[in-house]
C-alpha cells in the first residue's frame, strides 16, 4: 500500500504535467479523473490480501459474487449518470470506478469478517483466525524480512512489470509518443474493449483458476520424475483438454469474427465505427483472441511450475521481448495505423506461446504424457472451420452492411447455420473434451 500511494502520486503528476492534456471543452474534468483513478488503485490494493487468501483457498464463489456485484454496481451507476448528467464528463467514470473498487474490497472484507472464527473456518482448519492477522505486524523470533521470500517476490514483481509492458505496451506507446490522435485512440479503445470481452469473461477466469489448480497439484521447481505420478497424470490430462477447449473457442471467434466484425460494429455504434478502420481492427483482434486463448493456458501452467531461477531467466527473455515489442508497435503503427498495435500484440503473444510450449514439452518429454496434442483439433473439424469461414466471407460481401435489415438478417442466418454445423461437428469429433466440459 505505501508503494501504491507513492506510485499513484508520482504517475498522477506525470499524467497531469508531463503528458498531453485533452482540451477541457472536449474532455472536461480530466484532472479529477486522474486523481480518482489513482485513489481507486490504492483502495484496490487494500483488498489485495483478502483476494490472495481467497485465491489460495479456492474460494471461487466469493470471487464470482464480489466481482459480479462490483461490475454490476459500476455499470448501473455509469448508465444512470450518463443518461441524467452527461455534462459531468469524466466525473461519471471516476465515480463509477471508485464505486467498483469500494464494492469489491468491501465484499471481501465483509465475507472474511463473517468467516474468520466461524465454525466452518474451524472445521476447515483455516490458517487465519482473526481479521487482525491480515494486517501488517512484527512476529517474534522471526527476522524483519524473510530474504528467501523477498527474493522470490522481487522476481515476480519484475515479471509482473514486464508482463504489464507486454500486455498494455501499446497504450504507453500511444500516450507517450502520440502516434495516434485522441479520435483514433477512442476507436481503438472501443474495439479493444469489445474484442477483449471474451478474454476477460472466459479466458481470464480459466487462467486464474487453473494456475491455482496446477500450483496445488504439482510441486514448483521439480522435474516430472520427482513429482507424484498420479498428480502428473491428472495435470497432463487437464492441460491437454484445457488447451483443446481454449483453442476451439479461439478458432470459433477468429473464423466467425472475420465476417461479422463490420456488422457487430454497425449495430453497436453505427456508421461512425463500421465505416472507418473499426472493422479491420476488430477482424485483427479476432485473430489476436486466438493467441490470447492459447497463451493464457500455456503460461498459467508454466508459471505454476517455475522455480525462482527459472522465473529470473524468463525475466531476461521478457525484458528483451518488451523492448522488441515496443519498437515493433511504434513502427507498425506508422505503417498500418492502429491495426499495427494488434499485429504487434500477435507477434508478442506468439513469442510467449513458443516459450511456454518449449517449457511444457521439456517438462513432459521424460514421461508418457503429451498434453500439447490438445493444440491439434480433429482434421474434419478444421475442414468445417475453413468451409464456414469461406461461406460467411461471401455472405458478408453479398449481404452486409448497407443493403438493409433483410440482407443483414440473411447474413446472420448464414452465420447461424455455419455455427450450428461447427458445434455439431465439435460434439461428434471432440467427445473427450465435451465430457470434460460437462463434468467440470
């Protein structure tokens, strides 16, 4: 929290005094927005110990309820204020963000206030008995700093910092180098938010939940021969089916996203979004979702097993990758506009996937298990994907999007038929995966 306060103040000053500030007549209350978002980051840090405790003990329902309540509260407040007081500008989004983090933190605090010391906690032998134990404190007969844990924490901090550059690097390039004007940044943000809905609501929960699963089942830093073989069998089977699941979700979005990006943007934002670079951006983002899907699962397995030395080595790889990614983002944006950012992200994700696949292959090569086969769907299903992509592509040319609503409905109907054929083929060819999804 002290570090969070320091960085919020420092970066707030940077955003207010060193970077370009929008015209107040176009974007009112910018300064208040910067302060509010810095404050919301500090409030969210206050809830971090509760979030970590819930993650470590697999309190999945708590996480779902807390995040659902906070997101719904934020959305309701945003809609009400936008409708009633549109002139408030950034005040609306600032207040909504503060409500979001307040509801999130209070949900965790209230839950643990009720849970700690309860008969259920005693029955589970929960390691924390009182709320006071979650506050910073000096413990007798222990050094002020556990250096082994401090070094591991430092390694993960460096890794998180580099992952932030790799995940949000294009925003820093946009902000600091002014490669796009505010209008183009707005269109990019809309497409990015729409495209990342699947990543946030499907891939991120899978990644977070199964990171905890793999970390619990397997022992960090040990090779495959030193692990319990029953655990290796379970982990390999789950990893294979998870890879197959996210691959098929990603392929479905890529194939159908190409032909329906323009229609989606036209319905969502009208001709302002569907007539410019928006459709090309969303088409590229549909491909990027496939990379995101595979990277999430491969990295969650890799990070669950890496020891400190491996994390440090990977940090050097990520440092070089971060620099390369920022350079590629800058040059591709000059050549292809905002589409260049997504192409740079695809390159970045491709390198990270290659590293994780190499790690997984090395880990399992001395065992009988080959979970990476999950990245190879049935050839017949691949053929159906190709045929669906071709049919929906022609359908877009003939029916979308300036030929009236009947033509649009015809385009949607063609997509629905192709999608239904894809799902039926999936059920017939990927029976092991279907059983996994049903049972888990």
